[in-house]
C-alpha cells in the first residue's frame, strides 16, 4: 500500500509514528511543510522536517515534541552572551548539527529535497520524507504589534509571541512561485490513499496545499483523501491552531475545518468522539465522516487513529 | 607604555597574561596570527585569535590551553553521526558560538579586524587584539604522505598528523598579497617596545612577519624589539616547533631562532637559564641576550618573564 501524508510538525510526526506501527509494510511518502523554515545564525532551520525526522528516527525529545533528546544549550547560551539572538528560538547543541550539515549542503548547491534525503540516511525514519518544495516559502503572519500593523515570520508569531495577538492574515510568501519538490507529484499520483494528519490546517497542511500543483494533484489523484481533525471539542488538541484559523475566517470546530478543506479535496474526515454530533454536518458537506478517539496519548493511540483513517479510506473506495 | 606583541596561540596567550600582570597599566596591542585560520563546517575558525581572547578573557580551558572551559562536544558528536568531518579538529559547543558569530559578521561584510573587536567586546581581554591582516592567509605545509608529495593545511599537519611526518616546506599562502589589518602598522609605529613572545617562530610570529609591511615597520620602528625563546635546552617548550623549524633550515636551539629573526629585526633575546651557554653566540650575532627562567608554569612565572623582557628592552634603549 502506498500512502502519502501531508505533515506539519509535532502532530504530523506523532501520527506518522502511529501509521508506521499500524501498517509496517506500507510505502509511506511524507510531504513536509517548509513554510515555517527560518534562517537563524546564518543557518537554514527546517523545524517541521526535523520534527518528523527526529520523531520517526528515535531522536526526538518526547516530552516537548520537538528538538533532540539528551540536549544541551551551551551554544545558544554563548550566542546570548555575545548579544546575538534571537533568544526565543530554542536551538540545542545537537540540533545545531542538523542545521550546519543542511546549510553546508545547500551552500554546495544541493536542493533541500536532496539534503533532506541525505539527513534521513542517518535517521532512517522508515518513510520517504520530501519537502513540499525546494523553493523558498516563508509563512508570514500579519499582526498589530505596539500599535503598528506588521508582518512577522511565522516562528516569531508562534514561538516568540506565542500567538498572543490575533493573526490578521497568514501568507505563505513565495508559495505562488514555488514548484513542488521532485517526487511530490509523482508520489501523489501513485498513492493508494492520501492522509491529512491532525496537523495545523492553515500553517502546515494549508501551506503545503498552497504550492501550485499539489492541491490539484491530490484532488485529481482518484484515491481516497482522508483527514483527521486537529480540533477536538472546539479547541486544538495542541498548539494554537484556533489563532490562525480565525485569520482565514474558519471557526475552530472539527466540521468547519473539514468544510475549509472542502469535498473537492477531502473524501473522509475523522472527528473525535467528543464531536460525534458534528458527523452529520460534515457528511452534509459531502465528506464521509466518522467519530473515533483522536487523542494521540501514545503510539498505540496514534496507530489506532491511523487504522481508523485507513478503514475510512476503504469505505470511501468501496462506494 | 605602549607595547606591541606578535602572538600565536597558547604560548603567546599565556605570555600576554603574564605581561598584563607585570604592567597592568600598559597599553598593549596584540597582532594575532591568522595563518592557521581554517574553514570548518562552513564556519570561519581563528584558533590563535580565539586562544588569546579566551585566555585573557577568562574563558580558556586551562588544562589544554585552547578551547573553552566547561565545554561539551555534542554538536561535533552529531556531525560525526552524520558522517560530516573532520573529526580531528576539536570544536566544542561553546566554542562554536564564536565561529558562528564571526562567520555571520564576515558574511555581513565586516572585516575580520572589526569582527575580532566585536567579539572582544564580550571577552574584554584587556588588550587591543588585531588580526595581522583582514585578507585570507592560510599556512600550508608540504609533506610526503602515502608516498605522495602534497600540501596540507597547517591544522591538518599540526592537529591531524601531529607533525608526525617531516615538514618539507611551510608556505603562508596568500601572505604576499595580504595587507596589514587597519591599526597594525600604526600600533607598531607608536610602540615603545615590541615583543615576540615564546610563540612558534615559523608558523606564528613568522607568518605575521610574512605580511608585507609588518617586518619592515618593526625594523624601522626605532624601539627595542625583544624576543623570548620558545626553544629551551634544544626542544620546544610546548608544541612541535622543531618540526617546522627544520622545514625552514633552522636548528631547534635558542640561538638559532634568534639568528633566524636576525639582528636587523631583533634587539634583545631571552633564553632559558638552561641555555645560558648560548648567550655569547647570540650576542655575537648582534643581539643582546640574557638567560632567565622561561618556563611559564603559571601566571606569575609568565609575569616574571615579561618583566625580564621589559628590563632587557630598557637595557637596549639605554645603549
């Protein structure tokens, strides 16, 4: 079975770990979000790709969900002592190595997709991880800050400001000119099923879909496209998805997110059992819907969610 | 009193610490060797400048004489896990910060001299530290390796090979085209005394003197130029200076090094008490010479050496 998954960071990575456990023999291609990539200290940092790679490769800090296990922060401490920031972005000593290797390879002319493949040679995530694009896309968030309207990098909004001010707009700068990375459209075309994990529908899955050609390829793939709601009981399971959903005019409910993706894209949608009363509304929008437990408390729970998604895919296929 | 010191790494740095203790009110300008600078992992590393900066700024690993105190090596471990080397060069997590800040500033267009000044803003070494040049100079060593004659970077010769094969030639590549960094010639012209600490006469002091204009400025400064022998009893006090002295046809003895500098440059030369029998030979070469203890066992010993050097300078001046 060939599965394509559009993944953001923590939610996507944890779902993928469950998916691998659920179908260990599946051929999984992950299209990773790069809209929250950021240049820090002269280095190219790809938080979502790394979270997927570290999580599936056994190097993730389990507790926080991002960054490396057994991590130290001496380099960052020293940068701060030099007065060099930003201090709000947590780069550990071990994590820095990934960004140094990546930056060196990019500098040597390799595209991000080739670099990601090389990094994965070490981590052996058990999936094929492809960035959505080799081109630069940078998600900016329009906010009002100190009485001034300005656009800040997504990481500044998310990590520094902790989404404490309303997002007035979310713009994947550069997406319009970006091309899908080599292998992205091919993987979609050859997929037996396409999954949207409970990642952020705006700044993760939404950014991937903003790369011209990807949304169209998924819609035209002719295979079940199944999503899992990141919203449970009217609130994001983790993160602050509600803040950026508001910016695109979508209410923070499981059915609203399904409608936002739309029946032109989505064939099936899993909502949490807490949102069982929304099933009817989603199905009315032309999207097959089931209510199942969606809390990824551990890998087994994520695996059960993955199985439910694949079961729903079979239902869709059988119609 | 305005003192100019031509410094390499460990020996120069430890002598400077003694000099500061000996004459705390002196205005000290250090012209630092950059010939052993190296690009590693996309970063500009300046081992000698950093050793001076860390030693005088209180951040040095006292035991090894280079690198940072309380250091960890997680980043390097991870680079090795990615298969990215060289593994033989010891860059610690804290140390990396210096190279990242330096590389970023150089990338932003600042010359190395301005970058060094900025780094020293943090370390407050109590001296003015200027790289010998803002231009790229790279000391290469010609060796026969695996039956093949080739040139290796000085660090590869020194750190990886541990000078285990004979150096057939030592070439400061780029030196001929290099210009002294801003402030170098001015400091020499305004100096009351110029000191050559017990640094390597070939790859440290020699490289500095290879930058066109510096040797001439020192010779014409009209002030005492005093050196301290890095060779005691026929062997280098530390390091492997004998290996590179052989490459330039100089025997590893205290008087031979003095003669190598020559009376056109050097006015006074301190040898260790173990080499007291060489005083006559040095003086016969037109260089005033004294035998005093030259083992820098601690800061006090280094301070005594500095005082002896300044005393010899006064003797020279009085002639």
